[in-house]
C-alpha cells in the first residue's frame, strides 16, 4: 500500500470538507432568507448554485446534499489518516473508503446529469465536489496498487473476505446515520418556522390549500409567461413592482419552480397599488408602481420582460422615471422607443386590462398567487409550492 497516496486523499478530503460546509451554509441561508440577494456562486442563469439550493435536489432524506458531502469527506479523512498512520497494513479500511468513493463517483455523475438536464444549470460548488470525488477515487486506486485489468478480480476477492470490510463499513454507516440525524434535529424546526409565520406541517398546508375556493381565471395570452406557455398547470401572480413582499416572490418563486419549467406556465399580472392608475385605490400608496407596471409591459413588448422584471425589483428602493429608462438602456432597448412606449395609450389600455382581471378575482393585496385557480397562500415555502405542483400534475394527467 502506497501511503503517499493516502496522504493526498486526506488533504483532498479536507478541501472537500471546506467546500461542503460552504455549500451547506449557502443552503441554510437561502432557506432562512430566500433568494433576493445572490450568492457568490451565481454568475448567470446557467452557472447558478442558488437555483440548485432552492430545488428539491438540494436535499436527500431531509438533509442538504452539502451536509452529506461533509460527512462523506469527514469519513474519508478519518479513515485515510488512520490507515496512513497505522504501523500495520489496514487493507479493510482502505478498501472500505475506496468502495465508498466509488459510490460517490457514481452518485456525482448522476447528480451532474440531473442538475444540468432537469434544472438546466451548473453549480460551481457541486462541480468542485464531483471533481474531488473522482480525484479521491483515483488516488485510492493508486494507494491500493490496483491495475485496471485486475481490479474486478481483486474486488471479488475482497467481497469474499467480508470480515475485512464489516467493521469499517459499520463505522461509516454510523457516522452517516448519526451525522444526518443530528443535523435534522438541530435545524428542521427552525427551517420550517422560517418558511412561514403559520406553524403548520406540509400535510396541513396541503389540506388547507385544497379546501380553498376555486376561481375561473381566464388566461390572457398577453400576460408575460415563464416556463411552457402550453402547460396545463398554470401559476398566476398578481404583483406590484413597489411591493416589498412582491420582491420576495420575484426572486423565489421561479427558482422553486425551475425543475418544473417544462410542465408549468407562470404568468405575471400587474396590480399596482396606487390611485394614479388603479381606480380601486383611493390614496397614494406606491407612487412609482403604475409607471413601473407600464415599464414592465414595454419590456415585454420588446422581448425581455423577465430580465427587466428582475432589474426593477433589484432597484425597488430607487424607482423613478430615470431608473426605468436607464434599466431599459442597460437591457439594450432604444431609449427613445422605450419612452414612447411608456406614453403610448395602448400600454395604458393593457395595464387597465390587468387591473380588470384582478378586480374580477377580488384581489386586495399583493402578491396574490393562484395555481390552477386556487390561491396559493404559502408561496414562500418552496417545499409546499413543489408539492402543490406535483399534485396538480397528477390531477391534470387523469
């Protein structure tokens, strides 16, 4: 057994522990605070670890993947150090961590495919851990002096001598079991409470949701859409660009839905809370919201609604006519054409159609979100939102 390879495995595991702890902290931050503020690992829509951390693929058995990664690297580090320092040749320990690393490589390949094919993103932290998993696997091949040709026969011999593996594998299983349970017990209640002011289980929220009234919402094809415009599962959000909670919805709902982007259509409808354009509001509340709504409609007309939508919410505290024109210019729009669109009576007519749709549904506040005609009250809880979408997908396929 070549111990220099084991030392390399130990060092690689320490690096992995650091990356996995960073990934875990990112997951916990998003669960507590949402996605209004981007993480350092968000480069663009393709290279985006926040979308991964907001998806159902961020956890396994209720524990974040980052923490499972930490337990994996911790286990590899302990066993590789023990084997390297031991005076005797600890083949059982070395083989056990090699088998564990082989499983990690297979799991890494599967997750890399799922994240790219299903979510359509690349996660920097994830890729770093996948690369480390492959490196550790190869280093352990070097430590065990395994040849490619003789690897299978050697592996069969090892499994025949199961006593070599029984003790180290039992310890590994205990590390993962205890580590996973400790994490869940220390964070589960806090995370559940952070999702909603209503302290209810997922099952209770689902029951309450499906006891709610069902509204007949006539979809307007002019409403900006994200996802699949022909999908049977429809999500409609009535929003105000100057509403603080609408900002939360703007940066959380789409990431929560990323894995369903081919199965849902998410429609945005303006409902500015200000008397300047909304006849149901009898005082000035959000003085820039009507202009922001018109600006969003013009951005949609020019083909970049969602990017402009995000820009407005990012600049929510600094809204003004100059802001709208500056953001339009940053998106590549012609400034004069955009200004002309803002003043165009057709833009106002389109805004009034949005307000009329809201009035039919007795919308009183924002954000108000509907999924297939039922109001979604706990939209800030990603787990609940995805559970509703899965249920609606089942119902629409019947």
